């Protein structure tokens, strides 16, 4: 059984990754500092898979403790999810974002080099695309001109990984996620941020369960199908399936080939804010209240990807509908 280091493995996406790795016969080892997740997730992973993965409460910035994990295991590859990811907060606390995301990643990469584990799947984001171009975004499109420190840290680490491919023979699959939503079919793991959510579907869910009064729709006069913002929402299970395909791609590649392969992970179609609210109303069988607010700084009218490269090269394609994703998020919220 191959050991896979999963940084951020108790987080929203990472926990789904851990479940999928176990179910595919890998042994995931989790490193997470629990800054945005809790140990309860481990029990839920055990309820789903029957296995409680090895877990280390370690901050990636803590080189010595991180090294102790590399000393203990021989890793086949790393799935690097650990990150501070709140866009708004990143503008308020840029230094924390640089330190956490960049220094943490540098420690990880240095240890990977030292312990000769150079295969990595990196969780990048659609946010790295230069918004000067209209969607659909293709992997070869320009990146940069990021609008917040969170995006800047993703952009910088993508570029650092390119250097490590060229100079330290890393094998990198760089996955640019569009908008992950939904929850595991057991509804035991999912996304439930503390406080007021930044992202749309978690916000809608808090309204649905009565924890917030109404959805704030950030503007309804964009040049989109109904004036509200459009995004490429992808079910977290589809997203994770993309990671398994990426892992397979890395494992099949020859040892002496070094690459930085970028793949968009999205559905290729866009859903508007009003459609998300409408679909949720249909699923829960009652109206979801909303009000129109001014546009949010940094928002694009529309963002969606061209997912064809992942289909051609990895044999991956998103399968689950947006309505099913909303249903899974709702069931997870009811069950938590
Ligand atoms: P999350 O916050 O739920 O998970 C991230 C995990 O990393 C958390 O459990 C947190 O405790 C841990 N962590 C943070 N800093 C750490 C550090 N210094 N050391 C150890 N652990 C640390 O976020 P998520 O939604 O699961 O996102 C996973 C990855 O996917 C992130 O890299 C994120 O930027 C990326 N991504 C997410 C989205 C999204 O909408 N959720 C979109 C694009 C990209
Ligand atoms: C946001 C981040 C992006 C990050 C992504 C995934 C910003 C500017 N961008 O993208 O960098 O990679 O999350 O974490 O924060 N909306 C509302 N009301 C809300 C919340 C959102 O109307 O309460 C709208 C937005 O205007 C947008 C859509 O819903 O049109 C989706 O928003 P969100 O879920 O925050 O994702 P992104 O804007 O794509």
C-alpha cells in the first residue's frame, strides 16, 4: 500500500481526498494544524471507510516536526491542500497569508527534495487566471495580475513549483479548481465554515437552516444570462476523482521525466447566483429569501473553464449535476 502525504487532510476538500485514497487502496497520512478544521473529521472518515488514518497535528511552518513525519514514512506522493483560503481576510492580513501559504509550502518542498519524494499534486485555483481575458479559461491562458494576497500566494507557488521541476526534477500536477461545492454521499463530511461564509453555496445553506436571514446577491446587472454572477460549480467528489486520475498520471509517468502539467477542474458550464438560489428553493420545497447588494470588490461577472485537457489527458470529466451537489450540501448541513 503506497503512502500518500495529505497536507490539509482534515479540511473540506482534503477530507474527501483522504476517503477516496483509502477507498482506492492507498494509505493517506494527514498533516494539518487544525486552523480551519477539527479532529472530528477523522472519526467521520473512519465511519465512512472503516479506517482511521494516521494524523499529525503539525503546522507546515514547523520544519522540525514536519521532518519527523518524513523520517517516519516513505511517501509515494504528496497531495498539498493545506492553505489559508479566505480571500477577504487575505487582504486584511497579507503577511499571515504569505507566511502560512508560502513558507509552509517551501518547508514541504524542501523536505520532499531531501527525502526524495518529488511527486506532488497541487491545489491551485481559477483565481490565478488573468481576468483580462473572458472565459472559458484554458490552461495556456495568461496567469497573474492577481487581485488579492490569497491569489498571489497561489500564483507564486505555481511558479516556484515550475522552478523545482526545472532544477530539482519534481513531477507536478497543478490542478486549477473552479468552484468546489457539495458533500460526501454519507453526508458525514462537507463544508461548514465558522461564522459568516464568504462563498455562495455555504451562505445559501446557512440561510436555509435559519442561521442567516437572507442571501445577499452581489449585484444583478452584469452582462450575464440574468444579470447575476456566473460560476463553474463542481461537485467535490468529481474534483477528488480528478486527483485520483492525476495521481495515476504521475505514477504512470517515467521516473526520469519532469513536468509541470496544469489541468482545469471544472464542468465547463456556468450557473448564475439566481439559478443557485432557484435550484435550492426547488430542492428544499420553499422560497429562499435574497436581496440585491452592490458588487463585491474583485468579482468577475463570469468565470468558467474549458475542461477538455483533463478529459483528453487524464480521462476525467465531471459527472455530477449542480442540483445533486446542492442536495448533498443541504443533507450534510441537516445532518451535522
Ligand atoms: P480548508 O480550509 O477546508 O482546508 C485547508 C486545511 O489546511 C485546513 O484543515 C487547515 O486547518 C489546514 N491548514 C492551513 N494552513 C496550514 C498550515 N500552515 N499547516 C498545516 N495545515 C494547515 O480548505 P479547502 O476548501 O479544503 O481547500 C483546500 C485547498 O484547495 C486549498 O489549497 C485551497 O486554497 C484550494 N482551493 C479551494 C477552493 C474552494 O473553494 N474551497 C477553490 C480553489 C482552490
Ligand atoms: C471566490 C474568491 C476566489 C476563490 C474562490 C474559491 C473572491 C473575490 N473570489 O471566488 O478567489 O478562489 O472563492 O474559494 O472572493 N456571491 C453572492 N453572495 C454571496 C457570496 C457570493 O452573490 O454571499 C456571488 C459572487 O458575487 C459570485 C458567486 O456568488 O458571483 C460565487 O461567489 P464565491 O462562492 O465567493 O466564489 P468566487 O467569487 O468564484
